[in-house]
C-alpha cells in the first residue's frame, strides 16, 4: 500500500511539474524543489523521466518546454534584459579590435554593446562587417570604421539580413574576428539561435573567421534553441559575465575555448 501511494505521489508531482514548465517555458530545478518540498535530486529524476517520455527538454539547472526551442524574443525584448552584463561583455569584446582588422559583428542585443564601445574609443582604421540593419546604422558613428553591410531578406524580429543573398555576399570574404551572439550554449548541442535562416548565415561567418568570439551572459549556458551554427569546439573565445557557474564552464575549458569573464 505504501509503495502504491508513493507511486501516485510521484506521478502527481511530475504532472504538476510538467504543467509548470509548460506554463512558464523554462523552470529551474531549485524552484521546483522548493515548490514541492523535495530534494533537487528528486526533481532531477522527475525531469529526466519526463524528458525520456518526450514531454520536455532538459537543460542545465532545470528544464524547458518543447515549444521554447523555436520561440524567439524580439530584439527590443532582449535589449531590456541583463543590460549591465551585456554592457560589460561588449566593452571587453571591443578591446580585441585592433587597427587594420576586418571584423564581423553579428546581430543581437549583446553585440550592439560592442558597437557602442567601439564608438567610445578610436583605434585607427578598420573594416566592420555586419548582417544587422540596426548595427549598421550605429556603426556609422564609430570613428575610422569602414562599414560593410550584407544584403538579404530582413527579419523584423531581429533586424538580421539572411538568406541566399546574405550567404552569397560572404563568398571570398574573410574576417580576423567575428563577434556573434547566442540564445543557447550547450556542450552537447553547441551554439544555437532560434532561427534556422540566421543559423545558416552565421555558420558561414564562423567558417570564414580566423577567430570566432561568442558573446553571451551566463543565462544562455545549458540552453538549447532551434538552429545550431557552431559546435563548442569551433569557438575560439567566449566572453561572458562573472555570474557563470564554474561547473558550467568546465566543458568549454576542456575543449580549449578561451573564456573571458567581464
């Protein structure tokens, strides 16, 4: 009788946990542990079972609903999140730019802070390439920057130019540095963003860059979204904030990725 009661309690808790994940999109293990007054290990077992049944996706520190894989916040929604962390990351990234370089700056709210930081401190002539319409406008304010914009189909949600025209514009062009944003970073699933179209364009940039630099705050680690554009071992430098869990950075360290905490 006791075993049957325990099984019913477990099934009921897992059903409630799944409802919470579906309602909120992403939920941390610690939050569910506190809500149900059980240990984090118990919740991890619950999430593992639900993931094996195909109900959700496990990520580092919790779980997310399957629909989150394709959900894409707008540029303005992202720009209002973790502003101070993104500012520090952008300023640290800008220090890597030297006179005479060819630099690609991908679309995104974190990479926009690179543009702002470049405008604050002249460093001599360099070439700036971007696939983001809003970044291109801001780059005109950067002293000594010769600005090149990739053509393509404009995605209003992110201001990114994508598609065959964008990929064609990259033919025969190579970069010293590529600054790229990410919605998810996972040792297993790589660096991901929600749009498959954008992922195709960004993957082409990675192949043409001497050094690929990913800019992402700590909340992006352990997250998986729809379109993969690089494996973790394809990345040269990862700039993030000081809130990153040392346990989370270990796989990147083991793969030889240089990690800079801003």
